[in-house]
């Protein structure tokens, strides 16, 4: 046996050759796995956000907004930015799959068209514009939320039609069937505007509920007005008046860190309820149907209803028709130029349907209820069963009235 000389490495300081090789191979395998994981995470495309919300801090830069009582250097643009940033932080921290876009993050002044263009070009799912109110009398106080005014909807429709006409000229594939010369284009846009208004009203109601119940603010209600950001945004949009800076008590509250936290938290809670409802619902519609659903009902030629052909779908039982007073809430499920009965995807005629014909278009109204909540449940059921564009409408007798007016009557 050879004995190590003075120049040989000491055998006791290193494992035998076979064991060293096993350690080396194991280390190489672990290193390769680590590199693979890092490479995979580096080159994996980012996940698409569940939704995109644009938060607009009103005014800014050269436009201070209202000056409040004049007791402080803080003005409207400062408070709206503070609350907007806090609201964005709440969303980004607690709902990470939502993309938040700010129209401004500092003391800058994007114009109104620039703010709306930012939301439209990013194909946002929601626009939230934050402001503070003022009045000539310092006693005025309270919070309110505004949505698109009905009298302005015609103008916004014309703008939307013009934008779609440009899209059609540039890229017919991207236009998705919107022909600017087809009267049905305007009808489809009108339906979309109604859906935006319906959703805007729902979010506005959630915001006012949070302000009233969680922050203890005076509820000045949900209103409709001709604000630019709510009129020309191609998505549900609301404009929030946090309170009156011309009221000393309310100004002190909105200037305080705690007051801004409370208002931002209320906006976040309302947004979260809205997002949970709509985006869970829409994913359910997509997963259940698999394919796009035609907006118009398609009656089967020569088809007659026969109770022996198939059993009545169970979801028909959820449609109520029990409104005898005024106002009443119903669900507009579809519109069609062809007419005929309103049928589900199996060809079964849906119960409690009223048809109204205007301008050569048949509008199908389903159910009726004195409760807005019941009408919303019927709307959601219809959306899950082949009518994704269904929305709530309100009536006084046979006369359709603004949804906001009907909600106000019910509250009073």
C-alpha cells in the first residue's frame, strides 16, 4: 500500500472519489432546476388583468378646482389626488389582478378629452372620476355620485358611432361587424350605452351606500348630469363628489389624513363589490356558453311549442311578474327586427315577456317587480342563460322612465 508523501493531499480531508462524484452530480441537478425555474419565470408572458380601472383625480396643475373656504392653501386638486392615490393603493394591494391606471399622479393637468381618451384607448372596464363640491352657502354638505345624463346619451352615441366608423375604415376585421352605414350599428351602440348606464348606476349606488353607512356622510344621492367624463367614456363611469369644501366642517374632514383614508376605503369597498359581481358573472357566462351568443333571439322556423318535447327549464321559475304599482322594474333581454317569440337556446318560449316595437325594432321585456334587487337577479339569470346584454329598465305604467328616477321614488 502506498503511503502519502509530504506533497500528497491528505485523504481524510476529502471524501472518496465515488462519493464526491455523487455530490457533484446532485449539485449540478439542483443548479439546473434553479436556472430552469428562473428562466421560466423570466420569459413567461405576464397574466392578463381581470379588469382595468382608470382613476381620475379631478383638476390639477393650472386648474385648482374649487378653493374651499379660503382658510387653507389646500384646494380641490390636492384632495382629489390624495384620495385617488389612496384608492389606487387599496386596489393594487388587495385586488392584485386588477390593473389601475391613473390619469395623473402629480400636480399636472390632463384635459378632459385626454382623460377620457386614456380610458378609451386602454379599453378600461371602469372610469372613476373624483371631485369635491362647492356651493355659495357654507351650510351645504354631503356626498353625491353622478352618472351619464340621459339627455346627453344621444350625443355620446353619435361620437361612438363616428369612432366605430373610423375603425371600420381602417380595419374591417377589428370592427367586429360594426358597419357605420347599417342602422343596426346605432341600435347596438344604443344597447351598449344602456348597459353602461345600468352598471354605472349600480356602482354609484354602492358608493353612496358606503359613504352613508361606513363613513357617516350625508347621502345626497345618485344623480344624472352632463359631465364630459361620464358622457364620452366607452365604459361604465361615475363622477364622485366627496363633499363640500365650502363647508368648514367637511373641508376639515376631507383635508385630514383620516378623512381621506375613510373616503378612499369607501370607494375601494364599493369598487370591490362591483368587480366581484360583474367579473365573476362574466367569467361564468363565458365558461358556460363557450361561444359568442347572438344578441337577437332567433326563432326556429316552423317550430311550435310542445310540452312533450322537453321539460320547462328550471330557471324560468326565477322570473317574476308581480308588479302592480309604480314604478316597476323589468329586464330588457334582447331586441330584434324580425320579431317572433323570445326563446332560450333550446327553443323554449320564455314566460312573462312583453314586446314593444319602436322604429321597426322589437324590444323584449322580461318579468316585472317592484324590487330593483329582484330585477337585478332576473337580469343576471337571463345573462347566464343566453342573453348576456340583458339590463334593467323601469316603467311607470306603460311609460318607460329613467332608472335613477325610479330608484329615487322607491327610496322615498
